[in-house]
C-alpha cells in the first residue's frame, strides 16, 4: 500500500503539479478539486500514463462534513503521509463596499476554516502513525494587507497563525507544518489564467513566462515542496518564500 | 451634539476605562457589552456622576444584524467619531482536540468578522464626514501562534491583516486605523479575573499589580488609546505595542 | 535643577522640534549636532525666547570619546532623563558599486555604534537614578532592505535589534526604550531639503506639505515622542510607526 | 575546471559539512577558517578521500584586504558559483556592561561588514558570469534581540537587512541570496562544543542529539543548503528557517 499525498486544491497550477511530483516519487496522489471533473480525470490519467498512481475527487470544501469524509475515504487507499492544502481565497481587488459579508465569510471558510477542519481530522491519524507533513500554500496577503484584499488577507493572515499554532503543538509529535509563502504570479492557466482572461494571460506568459522565468513555474516550485516533505526531522523549515528571480520581494514592491 | 466614542466590548478592563477617558475628554461614550446589564449601568452612572455623557447597550456581536443595528442606533445620539473594537477571543489554552469547530468559528465571528461588519457599516459614514478613528485592541496572538491558541491566533491574525487592508484603503480618506498590540496581562477583573478565578487573580494582583505595575493598568493604557485618537493626520501610528515595564516583550519570552 | 532632554542629531526637523517640545514641557533641552553652529544657536535662542531652557553642543559623533564626553558634560547641567537618538545614515540610493567600504562603515558608526556607545555611558546613570527614556528615531530601512540602501539598511537593521536587546535587559530596571519607525518623508529643510535640493523640496512641500499634510510634520510628530516619554511604566510602547495619513504604509508600497 | 563552492567559516559544523556536500555534488570546495590548520587539512583530506576536490585557506576575515585577496586567489581555482557566508558573532550572553566597544565592533566586522566586503568583490564577478548563489547562515538574533545579545543581535540584524538589499539589487541579475535562519542548537563540536565545554556538550548530545534529533544535524541541514543552490530561478527562496522538530520556534519560546 503506497503512502498517500493528498492535494486539496488540485488545479492545473501548483496543486496538480505537486501531486504529480509526489506520484513520480512513489506516492499515491489523491487529487481534489471543486469542479471540472474532466480536467481532474485528465490529470489522473496523465499520472497513470507515467506509471504513477493517482485518484481524483470532487470536493466542495465548504460543505459541512466534506473534508472529513474525504479524509476517511482517501485513508482507505493508504495512509495520508503528506497533505498539500492549496485552497486559495484570492478574488482579485475588491473594495470594502464591494466585499459582501458572504464573500468575506466564504474566503475564511475556504482558506482558514478548511485547514482547521482538515487538521482536526488528519492530525490525530498522523500522530498515531508517528508523523506526517502539512504543506500549506500561502500568499503575501498572509503578511501584509493591501487595499481591496479584505477577504483574502483576513483569511490568509488567520491561516498563517493557524499554521504556527499547529506547528507549536504538533512538531514534537512528528507533524511537519510548512507555510509556503508564494510571492509572485504563478504560471497557472486556471487561476492566473482565469483572473486575467485568455488574452492578457497569453500576453503575460509571452512577456514574462516561459524561458524568461518571470512567472513562478509550478514544476520548479514542486521541487521545493517535495524537498520540504523530505527534510529530516532534525532540520525542518516552517516558513519560506518563493518568487521568480526577476520579481521584487513583497517588502520591496507595491502589489 | 457630542461626538461619540463607541466601545464594543466595554468590560471593566480596557473597554470601560477607555470609554470613561473619552467621556472625560468631552465625548459621549456608547458602551456595549454582551451581558451584565447591571455592571453596564454602573459604568454609565459612574461616568455621568463625573459630569460625562454615556449610554449602555447590550450587544450580542455574533447575532446577524446586531452590529449594524447598534451603529444605526448610536448614530442617533451623535456621529461616531471614534470606535474602540475591543472584542477578544481568548479562551485560554485549548488543545486541537478540545477546540471544536463551533469554538473556532465563534472566535473568528467575534474577533475578525465582527470588525469587518463594523467597518462595512461605519466606514462609509466616517468617510462622508471626512474622517474617524478605529482603535482595535489586539494581542500577541495576532503575530505569533502558540500551542493551544488555534482559535484565538487564527482570529487575531486575520484581524490584524484586516486592520492593514482597511488602513490601506481608507487612511487617505481620513480613517485612522490603529492596531494596538497588548503584550501582557491586563489588570481587569472580568477577563483576567475570570480566567484565573478570584483567588489566583488576587494573588497575582498582590504580586505584580498595583504599585508594582507588573500588570497593564487600564487607566494608563487609556492615555495611549486617547493619544492615538488625537494624533494629527500628518503623523499617524498604525501599530504599536503596550506592556508593563517589568514584562519581557513577546519576542523575548515564552507565553 | 531641571531634568534634561538630550537630543543627538538636533537639526531643523525632528531633532530640534522634539527638543523644543520637551523644553516647553519643563525640560532643559541639550541640543547636539555636527555642524552649523549658527543654526544651533538660533534654536537655543528660540527656545529661550519662549521661556525655555536649552544649550547647544557641536558633536562629531563618530570621533572616539565624543559621545562619552558629551554625556559627562551635559550631566553637569542636570540629570539626563530623556535622550533622543536621532542620527540617521540615509545617504540616498547608492548601488553596491558606489557604496565604498568607508561609507558602509560610517553609516554603521553613526546609526548603530553611536547608539551603543551612548547606551554604554548613559544607561548606568539612568539605572542608578531609577529610570530614564531612550527615544530612537528609526526608518523603514530597519525592517526592509531596498536596492541602493546597503549602508543605510544594514545600519538601521542593527540599530533596531540593539533597541530590542537594550529593552530586554533594562526595561525592568526602569529604562524605557522606544523604537520609532518613521515611515515617510519628513518636512525638514536640512535633511529632505538637502537631499532634494531647494527647488524640488519647495515643489514637494507645495504639493504634499503644509495644509495637505502629505509630509510628516515635526511639530505633530513631537507630540507622539513626548507621549512616549510620559507613558506610565505599566503600559510602555517599544515600537510604533508614524506616517502621514495620505501615505501608504511601507508594506503596501514601493520606495 | 570545476565550479567552486567557497565556504567562509568552515568549522566542523555547518560550514565544513556544507562544503563536503557540495564537493560530493561535483563542486570544488574552498574551505576557509580562521585557525586550526590541522583541522582544516583533515577536512580537505576527508573530501579528497571521498573522491572530491577541496582546498583549505586560513582567513582572518577582519584583516583589511583579507576577504578580497581570498576571492582573487580562489577564483584562480575556478569560478566561485556558490558562496556560503557562515561567520558568526555569537559570544554567549554578555551584559551591556561586559560588552566592550571593541567586542561590539568586532561582532559587526565579522558578521556584517565581512558579508558586505565579500559582496563588493564577488557580486560583480558573478553578474559578469550571469549568476551565482549567496548562502548566508543566520540566527534568530537577526529577528529578535534578547538581553545579553547586544553585539550579536546588532550584527545579525544588520546582516539580514544587507541580505535584503543585495537581493533587491541583484536577484534580477541572477544572484540568488538566501538568508537561512538557524533557530536552534547545532550539533557542532567547535561552536556549541566550545561554548558548553566537553562535558556539558557530551551530556547535551546524549540527551538531545543523535537519534533523538534534538539538535540540528549539519548533514541534514546541508541538504537544504544544497537545495537552495539548486532552486530554479523561477522559484527562489530568500528566507527560510531551520530547527529540530523537537524544538519550539523562536516566536514560541524564550532563549
């Protein structure tokens, strides 16, 4: 029975690519996303075509009980050794007036409460087995709040503190929590692509992506995600940042 | 018609004392708390006995519409010029296992969502009037997550980022948002007192409180809250910390 | 014998203005600057014309023994109760290539080593007397390093940590160390004015200064400096930021 | 001609171990330390016995011209592609009174000025060649100042800001600067061992080291150092922390 890498938020960017990396390294990749079953199936098929093992799961993370059921179901496949929590709550710039109570709450439910629910159900299993890894994708909104980011920043700021409390309570029991601060635009068709629309996205890719490396390339990011999961317990990283060489760090530049 | 200082979370510690300070300086203090109507009435009476103006309001901040109605009601008394958001979500150390989904959500509703709801309804009024001040009491849990603080830290971390997004969007329109990081135990009978129980609280006061100043004294803290509200707009503070001289800063010591 | 407020770096901006504020509040202001004896004398005369007490001292802070001699000399006037360390090391944007070893060292000697030397000689006197206040003007370069700021950021980053170590060691002995992060342009003829040249400075003042409050006004900043020195020891601030309402915080904007 | 990994501060802990790791991966390891030529020769011999390439260099980093000469000399062996700046300035807890001006200056010369001098001479060579990597070992003293750490914290705080200014100016030109925050005790005989003395060190190793992993093991840390140097330029890390799973993070605990 293979060890499982569970990916919550497995789109065509970071999530799917990290899942595929772990599958290549011998894990079963359990890939979850909210919609686009077809795309999900393609990702599973692609991994299997490479000789890897994967499964696809549709997940509405904010539905009561959904994360809990998912973990129970995936654990039947094998023990979840690594989980990538990759749900975002970026909805683009939105003024206070244009951010409804519902939107604000939804951001928190996805980006913060979702991680808490996951931890509640998965941490005890990992502790029982002597260890496990939580890889949590994060954003600069976790450390600075810009105008128009009320929902996103409040959710991510809470998430970052939650990563710290989990780490403080469970590192000694073998749970490695890593908070990965993505500080730049990721070359991902279904997040950046959607936000910009096909034309702008293509333009941006041509200007900054590809060989110019101006965008964060998920395949390269996956190397660091995998490295974190492989770190020996005598030398764990809790927080690191990732950005393209050509981008300024968040503390050096405006959004 | 007097300018109003609205205090959300007006217990016998920071909230009530800051309200009284603003009343002494000529504001009408609108004091809100969840329960203990008698205590609330005493606080109002005490302010009035000093020649000040005050009103008491019971508020269940997590009830839908409650904050919105409160603001509408208080605005009839006079324009809210300063608001102190003083709701906490500290529930003492509680392991992941002992922190229910309900508890985690409640912490967020009080400490983070409550501020967002307040901002949604109050910021537009302040902008229309050309300015106003948000004083937000915060805690070290907003910047570091300790074991057993899952609910508290996630809520306060989100709140801190929300203060930043509000400041980024509205400072230029005259809204001064100040995030006040209380880094130590406050000499307050109905928070610290409740948490410790009467005997331990009395013992702590005798050891560290009073003339030894080992606890943060609300009357002295109120001076800084008031100073923040008085800062000229050419020199505003967004974040500061407060602790007793005899306490180590959070970055120097364990909880 | 009046209590003394010693100002190290008393130009026509923050330093001189804070000195004057303390003089108005009953302190003897001992004003030190490197050059421009005439300007220094004018500042002293102005304070005396207002009925205050002041003295002027030329100080080459990097000369061996200079700070030590100054403290000894000023202590003859009265006990130094408050010191404002206001020496900067901003030399404008300078690439790595254009930053000589000498420049880098000089920045450190002024902004970091100078404070250490001051603390070495003054802290023991204050401890003996039961207390005292260190007000340290700082800059965003203490918390983020931008391109072209090698000398300035390295000096200020060291200084910030030094403020923390002094606070950790001496707060309990009554020494209040406050690190004041000035996050914006100050309306000061002899720093900003010099950096920009007279024409650009006048233009900036017309656009952002004066009634538009787009620059930090030293007179208004001085209120907060004074407040810090007056904080009761049960509620001390170690770090705060100051910026004009119309400016974005450093974490929200590029330099 | 092999690419060179230059290690400044190559003791038996992090420095030597990282050098050896890079040698195993095909680099020539140029190992520098202040003294113990015999130990240095043993390290070189050990690498060569494994089939690697290495050279040993005695370096008094604070001597004028020493770092500059070293770089010139090593560049004759091959192009320096990676440099590990591993000089520390930890001198143990020392009160303000017991920290002499000389000590304070020396700490800065080693930990901060040394990096600046290295950057001055090496960055232009790297830029000319299209890239290179600066790995900078750091400590929690770079982000918090504890009592008794005046010299160490001021030096490391400056160094951290310098890493940021270098990154801001040169990442776009292919220079990867990584600031590696070592947040715990390293199992290293010639730093920790010296600080504690042989008996206490052995005791600590028996309690926390070895299979208990309570100390940071240099061999495991070296994996992450190497990973940083291998990161693709589309996904670079500027800052990360490293600690043993059994240790609390600095923000959760006292020193």
